[in-house]
């Protein structure tokens, strides 16, 4: 299956070329980077790789990922955060999952790592437990989905936060969603930089969202939309 990886970015100059190099090593068919108005050298860094498709879109992961998906040509769409690295066998894992015609989408488990030594290191793996036991994939799990299905259900809803869980609900209603046994490597930088905010985002906010609290209200407490 032709695979397109879509990466929403905002000020990711430090890591975006690492992601591109990793995806090239995996022989990914198409890489689409969607910039949400970066103020650093992200756009210039992407431009150094002419085989990568650079798209500009309004800031916000939902809008950026939808913009990338609209231009992607793959049969399978993979939505990858800039601080998440796919495993070496990602293409095999995706193909195995989608060999089952009942499966329309899937995601990986996570393994969160500290980019530098920190006392908060052990806490990073709390999110990894969530990826093992939650039936709904989060954005940091490298969600993959059959392209026709993604477009048929309308893509990511245009909301400020929780777009990943909202899409996961739609996918679960439409067919099977499989969590594959392989793990993506997630940078713990956001947790280390903003531990309280990140903990709320990964634990409390999803619970409130499931109870009906609007993403717009949650985003007011979260701060800047990424």
C-alpha cells in the first residue's frame, strides 16, 4: 500500500530533519509536512529536502492534518507528531494490521523518553500505560487510517483540542481500530517543559472531554494551541 506520512509542525526546527531522515530510511512513499506558522527555521529546514511536500495551513493540529491529508496521495495516511519516531518495522506493522479488511485504522503503543537527564524520567512512562490499555488512540501514537475512510468520515473535526480522540470515536463507529504491538518513541520534552499542563492534557482533559466538556473550554486552560 502506498503510504503518506503527514506531520503537523510549529517551530520544530530542532527535530523535523531527524524525522525526515528516519522516514526516508523506512522508504515511506510520501512525506507531507504541514506548517502552522512557524517563527523559527522549520520551513527552511524542510525546504532542504525537495522530495518532502511542504504545505502551509492555519495553526492547530486538526486544521494542519486535514490540510495535509487533502493533498496526500497515499492509500494509507499516517499522522505523525514531530516529536514521535516510528519503529524500524512500521510499514510491516501497518500492512499486517490492514491485511484484515475489518480494520480501517490503527495506532502504535508509545515509549516516552527523556531527551536529557531529569528527575521526572520515571513519570514519563505513565502515558505509555495509557497507550497499552486505552481503546481510543491518542495523537502521539502515530495514528494510521485507510485514506478513503478518513475522507468519508470527514477527517479530524475542527476543534482546538482532543481532535485525536474525536476522530478515534468516529473511526471506532465506522469499523475496527487496532493497536499494534510495536512502539513509537516519543520525546518527553513537552512533559519536562510543562509537567503540570502536560499531565492535565494527557489524563484529566480526555476524561473531561468524554464527559462532554467542550474542547474550546479546555483549550482556554491549556494555553497555546499546538
